[in-house]
C-alpha cells in the first residue's frame, strides 16, 4: 500500500480510520484499547478499510481484529501491551482465556489452548492484515509461566500472554512490523489458512511464531531472536479439538538466533548473551505438539546462529511426510545440527498410534562450530524413520569425544519430551542414526575442531544405508563407521573409506 502520514486533525482519505479520531491518546499512559476497538468496529461497519496508528505509544489491553480490516502501524507508532498484576485482576485487563473442553484440554500446553487473553486477537474472521513499520511491544505480557516460586500463577483473569493470537481464520497478511517481548508467543496462529508472514523482526522472550494446524503458509524474510524458546515453530496440536495437519508451508530467507540479549537486535546493538548462557534456543522446529502431522513443508535459504539446530519431531501420533530442508547455514550451534525424532509420548486421544516420518530431503547445509552432539535420526523400536536423503552437507563439530563415549549405548526414552540432549552423550561425531529405514547420504563431510575417538557415523537398527563420497575427520582417533544391526549397507567413492558393502552387519567397525 502507499504510505501516507495522517495527522489526528486532518481528514483521512476514504477508507482510512485514524484511531485518534476515536479517542486514542498515544501518550503511553492512557489505555487506548477502547478507542482502537471503536476504530476497528467503524472500519468493519463501513465494509472494510485501514485502521491507522499515527506515531505515538498506545498502551492497550485486548484488541479485536475484524474481517476486511487492515491495521497499519506507521513509523514511530508503538502498540504497547499494558501491564497487569501477574496474580490477576477482578475486572479489566486483557480478555479472559476462553473455556476449553476438558476432554482434550490437556493434550497441549495451556498457551496453545487459548487466544482471547492476548494483546491482539482474531477468531473466525477473514481477509485482514497487520502492516506497517511500527512496533508491537509486549511489555506487560506474561511469559506464560511463573519466574519466581513466590509469584502467583500467571494464567489469571486479566493477564495477557500473547502478542498476536489467531484462530480459524483465512486470508491473512502480517508484514513489516516488529515485535519486542511478545510474551508466551509473539504470534500464535491456529487453524489459519492462506497466511503470509513477511519481513517481521521479532526480538522476544519466548516463542517468536507458532504456526499450528495451518494450511498454505508463507513465512519469508523474517529475523527472530528468541534466546529462551523457539524462533519459528510449526506445530500440529489438538488445540482445535481434532487433529489437523500443518501443510503446504514454506519458510524462506529467514535469520533465527538465540544468541543475543532481548531487544538488542531491534535497537541495533546486537549484544551477545553472556558466555554462561549455554541454553540458547532460537531455532526452526517442527513440533513438539504433533497430533495432526506435517505435510509438504519446505525450509530454504535460512541462517541459524548461536541457536539449536533444525528439529523435526513427531511424538504424539502425527504423520510427517515430504519435508525439505535446503540451502541452510548454521554457526555456533549449542547442540545437534539436525534432529529428526519419531517418538511415542502419545499426548492425545487414547486411540492414537505412533506416527511416521517419511520422505525427508536435506541438502546444501553447512554447519560450523557446533557442540559435541552429532546430528540425530532416531525412531523407536518397531517404528523407523523412513526415506531420508542427505546430500552436500558440511558438519563441523567441536569434537573431543573419548573412547568411553564411543562405547555408549544410548537409552531409547520412547516417551520422553524430544530434545537432542534427551539421550545424553552419543557415540558418534557426525551422525547417530537409530531405527531408520532407507537412508541415503552423498557428498558428506564431517570435520572436528579437536580429535575425536568416536566414529563419524554410528548406526543402530538401520535397514538400507547408502553412502557416497564421504569425508571423515583426518587425522582421526576413531573409525569412520560403527554398524550395529545394519542391513544392506554400502559405502563407495570416498577418499579415506574403502568401498565396501554388507548385506548384514550386526556389530562392525569400518
């Protein structure tokens, strides 16, 4: 749209509703949400239009989006989430969290089940947008859990915990604005179809954006700094009361990190988190909530810095198919560059079955300075990850593993919450694969900063493993491969590993 500043005194062009004309003060102290909601109602009553935020600071509680209405935050405009007591309010504050059916209320965390207790929310609406170069500052939002044992529960009436929450919507555009301290979720979109998220800058204290049970989604050109939680997180929870897949999603040209102090990316100071902070998250993760599954997902041309790596998780019965990760740069990861987990937590309806991960393509990935954990592909006994192709990758790890680590037999932990650290130390430098069927790897280099006694690749219960043009650390204190219960194995065309093939290798080092 063509940007034009509109003062509170001027008559706005037709179709533009200035919130100051409806009583908004913009002084950072007055609660402006009633005026903002009046402006949105006026635009909706006129058949649609743009609700305009001129420069100013608009302290607000819950704002209600409407169909056919665009919210435009001009340069210098800040929508400020007003503060509330964390122990709740007897009246006023943010809208109450809506009640949920107890039959499925516990299948996901509290925050995924509620949308109305947010700074901005919309439900069952369509054809709307939030645009403009302004700022949404969730200063008064709860992070969704208690920071101090003496603080009351933060999930009380009047308390808000999300910057933007959308449920059962379609034809939505979120573009160009910034979010600072977005609460539990900067953006929570559940059951939203035809969703475009473009050119956002999110510098936040928990999740940047959660895309849950959504279809036809385009995320592009976004910067997300989220040291404490995930940056971009497609999910497929049971929050709608049924299992709905997240599908037809592209995430492109994004920068994700957990390595900077909150706010320093937006103010341009880029202050690194202290060296003592070793739990940075800030990643792209599919899961953990995974009842409905993931289908047709492409993640391309993205940069991960000082964060956890890419994760694809199905532990609640979801079917995950046709996932592509291509053109990825990773630097300074705190754990595994790639984590694929098929688990059996089964948080969902009693008749749920263990899910699947099939047809995953990973290519053109470079990772440098990653921690000691290798990349991980791990199913559970009787349920294998299937049809994984990994090509043209360079994994540089810190190394330093000793012979005791090389002998580790990691626990299964089928029902545990999925994280790369869940198995403890692992007996591989570059890749640990367990319960996998049809694994193909080509043009792979594993490098270590320090000598490592572990094999570059450790495989357990793998059926069909094909390796072409593999480079392992040289000099290396460990073997190239450890094979336990591996069938139909082949390695060929590699400089430091002789061509070999085995129909069955029950316990073999190469």
